[in-house]
C-alpha cells in the first residue's frame, strides 16, 4: 500500500516555448507538476521525453533556457511557481 503522506509535496512549474519551439511542440507551453526539490535537470529530461522532436530538431548547444529570467545550473532546484522558458537557436 502506498501512503501519500510519505510523498514529497508537489509543485507546479510553468514551461514556455519560444516561437520556433512552438512550431515543433505545437504549444506555447503548459504547467508541469513535479515533486518539491526537483532539479532543472530532471525537468529538462521530462520535457525531452514528452517532446522527442525537440532533440531531433535541435542538436546539443542549440537550445537556451531561463529559469525565472536567469540562466539555470544543471542542478538548480525548482520551486512552486517557477517559469522555465525554452529558446531554440538554429545551429550555425
């Protein structure tokens, strides 16, 4: 039996995609529910699993991210109400 009282509280993060990524994902963004103290890396993995076409359209180094308007670190903790903005840059 699973007891929910043993589960960490949930938080809601808002994902936003720039115009170019909206063409790939078909959406401007959406809320994501995660466990409290989840990291940016976990969120990034989740988004890439949800939208595998991002990885196939944008090679490493061609995506930018902001967390509440600032550059996140890989293991930056996420908090309820955070906004993560994804920006696609074409490879040169």
